[in-house]
C-alpha cells in the first residue's frame, strides 16, 4: 500500500469512528488478588493507527499489552480483536505480530530462518516462505544479510530482523514492547523514523509500549498516558503537549514549569491565581476546584519570555537567574521565580544575543493562554 493510501485509510477510519480493531472493555488485572495493576481499562484502537501506551514503570502499560498479546489473562473485563473476544484464544492464534526489547531471535538460525519461523509454524510452503522473507528483509534494508546469524549483527540490525519477523506473516496487528530500549540514542532515533515510515507505507495497526515520552511524541497517532493502572489522558501528541488535562500528564510529557497557588476568582475559561510570593497571574482554568482551592500552574519553558516585557504585562513575575546552560540551538536559563528555584526558560541562541548571567534579576512573562491551572501537585 502506498504511503498516501495508508494515510488516507487512517483518516477515513478516524472520521467514521466505526472501524475499530482493538477494544479493551472494563479490563482489570491483579496478580495477588488485592492490588490492581490495571484498574479499569476502556480503550478503542482503530485500524491503521499507531497507538502508544506511555507511562512510568509499574503504571500498567506493559501488562495491558501482554493481555492483548495473550501472555497475561485479564482478571475482569474483555478484550476484543476485530469484534471477536480473545478470551481463551491462545497467543499463536491471535494473528498478532510481536517485537520485544531483547529481540528474542534464535541464535542458531540464520536471519532468513528467523524471519521464516512464523511462516513455517503456520504451514506456509517453502517457496512462499522464500518470497515473503525476501520481501520482509528488503523492507527493513537487510536483504544482503539473510545468511548471517544474529550474533554477527549489531543491535540495530537485530532489531530490524525482529521487526521483519513480526511483519512477515502479514498480521492485522503488531505489538511492540520497548523495542528500542537497548539501542544508543542516535540509533534509537533513526529506528523511530524507520518504524514510523514502515507503519505509514503498510497501513498496519501498531500498539507500542514505551516509557520514553520523546519516542511516543515522535511516532504516534495517539498516546495513552498511563499512571497507577489508569489512562490519565488519551490524545494526539500535540493535544498531550499543548493541553494536558492534569498535572501528572503536564509533568510527564516534555519539560514543564509548575507554580503552586490559590484560585482567587474564576471568569469563564480563565481564573486568577495568587502565588506563594503574593503575585497574581491569569491562567486557563483547565482542572481546578472552586474559589479558594489549591492549584498548580503549568507552562512550558519555551512559552516564557524574558525580553521586551513592559510593566503592564498581566503575567509579569520577578525572578533571579541561578544558571545558564548552553544547548547549541538554545540556552536554558534556570531561575528562582515565585518561590520555585527550578523555574526554566528556553531562549533561542543567536550570536551576539545577550545571555542572562547568574545572580541577575529580571522579569519573566507568559500569556494566560499558555498558563494552565491544573490539580495541585
């Protein structure tokens, strides 16, 4: 399938809202009969989507993936694949490809034999196996390495073999559990794009598990942010970053400044918040209680300005510079603002542009639109 066709298919599915491939319906999981690792999972995944389950260790994301794969059994609730219940369906009968972090390749087999294994257990003829294996290896740019063994290959090449093996029998769904966790940063970023492009070209459905928020933002159509066995927010990468619904999501996705305060008034979508320093700012009322309740203000470091701020700016706070760190394309200025000594501002680096010095006192400012009033931390 061409890349444009795959994208069109996903767009159509998103619009009609009826082409659901995977459904988690009230799914719970406990290992000891007391503590729920997954508390109440309700999730629908459309055909052709790339959905990432993102969260810290112990949040329930991997357990959810393993239940979908068939390696774990739900304590309560039901999982459907293409409208069919997966209860009592063993893993090898689910038409699901799987890519693990440790690759799980057979060391005594060649690359071609590893990739052909899912076909051989399904009774595919030798001639058809040869054709499909060659096609799968060409897809991951390993056509010239079919006779090598895994021990003769780099980590990135082994991961490509594992990906080819998951795709070779043309499953309707591919699951990936931290597949890039063992790779170095540069190779990991390269493989992110490789997987994204394969997904786009084939139009397959991928459910991906990671604790790396940058990886999730780069690759996904939608991201389910897990914490404490519950999906905190299910949204597009842009939606999660720009409009987090609670303080956990705001802090887990990207860099974030947080200032505690008290809600003084609410007017439509905006509220006035008094900070610990006594200063008052305007913010978007996203997830707050009533007047007098505690809140945590959230805003991104790149949304804060430290230049050209007039005295009449509505969200103008006094600060002191603690340190500046050069990152090449930008400078991070760490400051003490409204009682927080970890307040961060991102400045684009330009030759000749003055950089604030430690100990310097200046003002920071941000718009009410870029400042979210959320649940207290």
